[in-house]
């Protein structure tokens, strides 16, 4: 069950309440019956279990994408040719 922190706008009384997600927010201060507002703050997150560290993954280190001689020739053949002066569009004359 989550813990919510509230603060009163009138008397500045602050307190925490355990509430279910389905419960509606508190609206009145228990001290002065003033208007309450929820106080939001940073929450610490703790990841438990395996798989959260680089060393927890695979035990063998394999290269991500090995390049064989066949793959290398395919990659080189798909490269675009360099542009030449004749391939450039003509300059506009004013």
C-alpha cells in the first residue's frame, strides 16, 4: 500500500498516510480543517534480482556482429560511388 504525504495550505501541518490506489485523496487537514495538498518528492528505486548489471548477463563474450570474408565483400559492393564533378548540377548564372 503506498504512502502519501500531505501538507495543509493553512497551518502547514505535514503528515503521511497509507492509502490504497482506489481511495480518494484527503481534502481537509485533521488539525485545522484547512485545505490539504499532496506533497510529491523523489522516490528511491531499488532493483532486486539478477539481470541488472552487465556482469549478470551472458557468461561468454561474443562479438556483436562478426564480419566474415563473404559479408565484407557484400558490404563493399553496396557502398555508393563517390560523386564526381560531372554528377553535380550546373551552377545558376545571374
